[in-house]
């Protein structure tokens, strides 16, 4: 029986563009993983790793026109958006190269012997080493930044871990092109092309997480798919870390004072955030708590006016379109739910943005309206109108973990008046990133960034964006009473690599 064909599909028409590959068999997955495992030693040199990452960024930038054209044909995200996403991806690769050069991620700690301590301290030297081959599961909505050349790949390679990427079926041609570019960068530095493996197909993804030589996995996608892989990773004879981003509602609280002060600005900002990328961002605000009364009414009208000016859009594939249409239809049919701007189907290939409103009291207790507390992927949000702070607290207490949580405060509240601090305290347990007077769409690549949150936002406490994302693919090891001549260079007293480190409790470098 021949392997299933992998086709590139145009989401604007639903028609096949070209056959890109065939789905990987179990033997194909085994071959890719074993080749990556054999290539681990080639990534041991930090200088080579950093140069490889910079060359990958240069080559991706040089292939920009070809990559963006392929991605737009497969995702309908548009050349402007995709050009920016590719630039972000290249920046991320360079940022990890700088991190590798600096070496602080190795977290070198040296404690010399101390017989006066209780109990006595022997010679202890600790640093971090790469886990091994990392399985990367590409996201549908970011064909560059969270796919083959994206953050999971960049951070794993920076840590010294080869990767085998499971391509997303929504952009297989883009995935092949990106992998080709990364392998070319590897070859330029005499690294085996197998440091970046690529496989296609659902079964290949399952085989990948179960392979005994896979040491960790990174995933961005749905709760259902991510949880199945997470469970498979935990059920292995030797369980492995599974860093999954699964789903997020990204709640927003608009205080009455903020709505009274700048309802139009907040309504316009929300419309832009929730429809950005046709509502297909993982940090799209999906639930907004807004006050009843004139200020809240003004906010809702401003939101309606802004969304009414947004045209129909194409989702990443027709399955997502059908799920969106069915999801908003089911939600709109619930009692006391209104649609000031009705979301749903456009033509046979597009969707219309919109939003729903509901009394917050409907969400404060378990019932059929719990559906409104689940993520609906696409350009829709739910505005829950609250009577008082107690209703806000009741709704927030029922929310699962999120990537982000946002509060819009008035000028006085931002200076410490009112309940701003109390609302922040309520939001902090819910999310990995808490925003004040901003919008969550847009995840800066920066050292202090955290893109993760309590389950089901993510399956671990780690971030997938920013420099500390590298920590997912490392483990600490301590050498005790080891002769200097046998120590790794990173742990020797003379510090031949010039690494920042902590020695006997004091920072060096």
C-alpha cells in the first residue's frame, strides 16, 4: 500500500495546488530520529551553533520572496503579515545566537570544598546539558514563527538539540522550503543536514512522540491534539517533557471608570485585536468583561462600529471555517445571548467577524453558557456585561488557565486609586502574561517575555517565546569531587570559555 500523498491546498478556493510529499511511515520517522540522534555531537561547539543560527537567519531573509509567496498561497495570511512574521523569525534566530555566545543559559555554578559547613560541602560543579533530539509540532497559524524555523526549533538548536519537525498540513510546501533553507545553513557550517529533520502526516506525529530516542517535545495547537500527545509522552516507558501550548481565552476586564474615560478607544482597540489575522492568534481576546450602564453601552457601540468596518476573511483551512461557523451559531443560540454584529459565514470560503453579548450572571455558575468560556478559533469575542465587582470575581473564578489576561483601567486607577491592584491580583493566577491598558496580540521576542500559562494554556510552566525558552531543552548535571583534568571546559577553575558563572556564591562575568 502506497503512502498517502501530502498536498498543498489554497484556502481561498479549497483547491489543491501541488503534491508536496508523502506521509512518513513509522520507518521514515525512525530514520529521521536516528539520524538526528547521531548528529548531536556536531552541535556541541557553541561557536558553531551560534554561527549556524545566524546563517539560518540570513538565508531565510535571502529567500524571503519565495517563502512568503508559498506561505501566502497556503494560508491566505497576506504578504504584509507574513513578511513581518518572517522578520520576527529571523530576529528570534539571531537573538538565540547571541544567547549561545553569552553562555549564561548554561547556569554554571561552582562551590569549592568547605569543611566548616554543616554538613561539609565537597567540590560541586553544576551546569546544564542538552536533553537530546526534540520533536517539534508546527502550528497552523504561524507558518514561520511557530513552525519549521520557529521558536521551538531555534531554542532547541541553541541548546544543542537536533530537531525533527512534524509539518503542519496547512502549509506543507512552506515547511519543505524552510527546512531546505535551514539544512543549507547547517551544511555551510559542516553540520549534518539531519540536525533539522522533517516529517509529514498525523501518524508520523504520533510515532514521533513515542520514539525512544526523542528526548522532549514542543507543541502549538489545539487542546484535543495537544492533550493526546501529552498523554502519549507521559505514557512512554521513559516519559519525556512535553511543552505544549493548547488553548487560551485571554480574558479582558474593562472597569467602569475606564469605559467612562475612553470607551471609543477601548472598543476600537478590541476590534483590531480580535480580528487581527482573522482572529487566528493564540492570544486573541475571547472574553471581555464590560460594565452595564451608559459607559458600557458606549464601549459596546464603539466595538460594533469598529467591527462593522472589518471585511470578511479567509481562515487557514475549510475545516477551521466550518468549525468557526458551527461554533458561533451554537453560542448565539444560547438564552440571553445577543449578536450586535453577527459573526459567521461569508461566502463559501470566507467568514464574517462579529461579537456576542451576554449578562455576566449567566457565566457565574455552571450551565449551558459554559460554552462561552471555551475558545472559539476565529474573529469572534464574547462581551459579558457585569453589574458589579462581585460578578467579575465570580466569572474570573471559573476560568481555566490562559496565556494572557488584561485589564483596562482609568487614569486614576492606573495611579493606584480604586480596585486596579485587586483586579491584577485576581488576574495573575490565571495567566502567564498580565497586561494593563493594552492588547495581548503581539508577543515581543524579548528576554523578559513569557508565552505560557496555567493549563490548558500550556502543559508546563515554561515559555515558548523569549530567551528563557531555551531552558526547556536542557537539564542540570553536577560533578562532585572531579579532577580538574576530567572536567568539561565550562566547569574548570580557569574558565577557559569566559562564561558568566557563580563561584562560591559570587557572580563572575
